[in-house]
C-alpha cells in the first residue's frame, strides 16, 4: 500500500471514529468520506484465506484512525458534551441523523409504496421508539423495569446476566454499523446501555448530586472489580467482532437481494430512534435535573438552532457524496465505452 493511500485511509478512519457518538452512523460517515465500500469489502475479505492478508492490510490504517479518535470522542462525550450540554449534544446528533436520511429514503423512491413497505416502516418505528419510551416510563416510575445498568456494570460478577446482554449489544451494534443510516452507538443509547458501557473507560461526574448520573470510577481509576469490568470490555469486543465478520457478508447479500425491504425497515427504525434519542431513561434525568443547569431554556434554544444547522450541513455533505458517486459511475461507463 502506498504511503499516500495509507495516510488518506488513516484520516478517513479518523472520521469513522465519530461513530462512537449516538446517532452518528458509521455507514453514513463512510459514505460521505468515500470509504464505505472499501470498509465493507475488506471486512468481508477477512473470511477468505486468499484475501485475508490484503484485507487486513487495507483495514489497518482505517481501524487505527478509528480507534484513536473513538477514544478522543469518548473523552469529549463523557467529560464535556453529555456532562454539561446533554440536550444540545443530542439535538446536534439528531440533526446528523435527519440530514443523512436521503441515503436511506432514496432506496424507497421509484415504485409506489405498497402496504408491505408501510408495514416494515411502521414495525421499525414501533421497535426503536417503543424501547426509548419504555425506558423513559421506567425512569418516571410508570412501569417497573430496571433500565439503570450502572450498578451491574460497577459490580458485574454480582449480575452475570449483564455479560450476555453486553455480548448481544456488541453483536447488534456491529450489525447496525454495516447499514448506512443506523448508528451502533444509538442502538446502545436507546437501550440505556451506552453511558454505562463508557464508564469502563471514563468515570462519570462528581459524586451523585441528585441530578442526572451517579458517579462510578472507571477501571483506570479504581482497582475494585477491575477484572470483572475488563471482562465486560472483552465480551463487548467479541460481540462486535463476531457481528462484523459473520454478518458482513449476510448484510451485503441482504442489501443486494432485498434492498427495498431492508431499507424500509431501516427508515422506520431511524425515524423511531429520533424519538428515543430525546425520550429515554437518561434524558428523563436531564428534563428533571434538580440543579436547573441541564434543562435551562438556553440549552433547548441553542440545541434547536445547532440541530437545524447540522441537518443542513449533513444534507449538503451527503448530496455532495452522491454527486461524486454518480460522477464515478459515469466516468467508468465512459472508460468502458
């Protein structure tokens, strides 16, 4: 691999690191920076002995850039964005989701939508919106379901079932990342698993003061239950790896053979996730913050303005990427003529 190509892929991988933020789809970012096809093809190539080495070499700079910036964005999320500006942060991320909708909705254009299309959209919406609403009602005490996983993550050996849940979350999130428009982190977020999982790396705010999130030290700040929590990290990575490698080919075939049906469900899921991004267990704590800092009027006003701005920016970048893709197709056709 040429040095220039390696450096370019490193930068593109860095952009993929934003995928750790809920709502930011790795597939959408990959499409915008023109690395999605290479990423999916290389991941699928790891399954074959003949293409394993070349695929691994192609993935190395992308993965390196992604991992470094993933950790940087984790620090940004835990120590700044979600700590002091939760609604603004979620509004901006929701703007990214809305701005990226053309990638998915274009798959439903052309033929008139039938009842099966509407059924898939409704099903996807009901599942993702329902999860967030249920977790919000749980936080409000309306229904008795425990969506607060901080205790289990702090002492996972006392709740061994958390490992099975983390394995499933890792697998499901990896699969979600392979489909443009769906964010793996968003899946964790609407299940109220995102912030608890991040406490493995970075601790939360100062000792609980009655507002949004209690404090638990990360594995790097306390020796208590280190191995138990490191095991959670290993289980999460295993779930993600299995999801990426085992399902990449299946997702590729699904998009090739049942593209319209798949994206019908995805569109509904994404629309529902927009509800769950604002209505979930942790956002309940934001709206009822005892300090009055997290639910101040200016947070909602600024969040609305920046969210709209992100919609416009993302829409522009997506359309620009679509034009680039179309130009490449025309160029190849001219070369083959």
